[in-house]
C-alpha cells in the first residue's frame, strides 16, 4: 500500500497531529519519539493519531514533506521572476541558507543519517521533498533565465546542484558538526551574497 493511499489528509485534527509530531520529533528524534507523547502534545487520542498515521515512519515523512513544501512556497511567494536574475537568486539563496541551518532541517538531517540503515525510506522521502524538489524548482527558474538571455548555462541540472551546494558554504558544515547552532542574519546574508557572486561569475550573461 502506498503512503498516499494510507494517509487521509483531512479532518480538523490532522494539523494538530502534525504540529504535535513536529514538536516531539524535534525534541526526541525519531527513535526516541513516543506515540503516547505525540498524541499528548497534539491533544488527540492515540486512536485518532493512528487513524491518520498507522506507522510512525509515515508520520515523520509527512512532517518533513510538509515543512519542505512550506519552505518552497515561502520562497516562491517572495520571488518576482520579472526581476533581474541576481535579485531572484539572492532571495532564493538567502532563504535556502536560512532553511539549511534551521533547527528543523538540522534535526531531520541527523535523524535521516542515524536511521539510514534501518529505515532508508525516511532519508529517501526527505531527499525527494527537500534537495530533489528544491533543485527541480531551481532548474525551472534557470531555464527561464537562460531563455531570457540573463544566464548562459549548458547543463542546467548541474548548475542547480552547484547553486544548492554553494548555499552550504561555511555555516551548514558548522551546524552539522555542532560547532555553531545559531546564525545571525548577517552571516546568512554573507553566504547568500557570495553564493550569487560566484554563480553569476560562472553563468552570468
């Protein structure tokens, strides 16, 4: 049975369950997250929780996918594709760096890494909803920018991945290894600026 077939994304308590699960996963990780705690924090019964998500893995995947979708929608809402490429890419980079270094993204990354061998579907689902989906959306914009003559790119998928990786410069690595847990807007803006400068130096028309 597929995930889409199992999960019923309706009902007034669906969002409560997601919020409660997000809080518990953030605090306790995947293995440490207890269904009783999720139900309590969400303010629902275990029966209600199981009516939406019969498997904790499905609940984690739904939380991760929902957060990634919200991030993508937030970036899209801020972008005016009629503006110059540098401006659009700067907004995108700023939001992407902020997300990559957020508590949520870092915790999900750690969970996926820790559970990779036991539950590889967790990592695969997060990759599809996060990096893969993000790169696809970047590709779509880059294609338009190339068509308008603003950028010169032969391999658009490669360029999209390069852009995403540039957004990980300095801060993401420090976050992953626990060197630094909080980042100022100035630090995020600096990485975004250098990302776009390097990208435009390579691909700017």
